[in-house]
């Protein structure tokens, strides 16, 4: 059971290049999330998905696109990378969203992808 | 004013010390409060959560919520070098469903020295 994995771990892009970050989870979770983490800014939600075939915008969606064609995978795309997108990107998944029956539903995070845009 | 404020530290304490980590918030709709721990170059992991006001204890960790003051705390007793990490508070107004979103603090970097 690998949990949440992210590919690649590191990447350096030039301004204007495109790339796709892959997130995979083997826990049969319905919900998946993409966050970015920047110094002094904390974790911010980019996009999320409540199930296969669905996506929704988070707090900072501009410049990113996502797809959830398979339940276990959540892809984050940068069509034309900008230096402002230099960040550490975390994917997370949860069985459901939030708290039910007094039990919080844990978001499990991947190890992150460090992206630098020159 | 940001929705969630957290002192980024860094905080350095000797082994065995009691550590107090805090967050303040402005959104009175927040009612679910969490603490995540993030080791260097790793993803965050859920440490504790509480609902509404009150205390919750789990081993050496105690989470407190004071909704009247919009203030939450995480106490670590008998701190260990293995507690060295960044601690992030997170909050939500909703209990679940597609409206469920976490708002994170910036994180406090804690170092426990042997």
C-alpha cells in the first residue's frame, strides 16, 4: 500500500513550457486535491475533485488545469509555466470530505513535487 | 486581515520542554479545527482535530479551541527531538461534502534540541 504518490519529485522548467504532474492513490479514495505550498503563504488549494470525472476550482486555480479520468489518478497541468508557479506542489486524497459522525476524514498527502520555473 | 494567522517562528526549545503553538482566525463560521505536522521535505500529516470549543488530549499532545476568542492552541508536553517539524493549523466551516475546504495557517517551524 503506497498511499499517495507523486511524479516527478523535482522539475525545472523554462517560462512558457508546459508539464503535467501526476498524483496516484491506491486507497480507493473519492476525493483528491492539489495544493501549492510557498514560503510565508502556507498551503493553498488549487483544484480538487469529488469523484472520477469531476473537478472544481480551489483558492488559486489560475494557470492550472486538472483532470480526473480515473478514480486513482489526479493530474495537474501547467500549460504555460510562469516563475510565479515556482512552488512545492502537494496532492492529497480522502475517502470523503470533511467530518462525519464526529470522525474527521483524514486528507493523506503525497511527498510533494518541487517545481522551479526559470 | 488573513482568515488564519499563525506565527511562523522559528521556535527552538530544549528537550522535555512544554511547547505552545497557536493560531488565530477571523472567520466566525469555522467550527472544525485541525493540526497537521510536516517533517522537512515531506507532506503534511494529520495530528489532531477538534470540533467547536474545548480540549482534546492524545498522549503528549493537547489541542484547545476557544471560539469566543477565535484562538486555537496545540500543546506538546515532554517535547522530543522527533517532534521537530513544521506544525500547521487548519480550519473549516463545513462538516463535509463538496463545500468542504480547509484553510491552513502558514505553519510554525519547531526545533527540539537534545
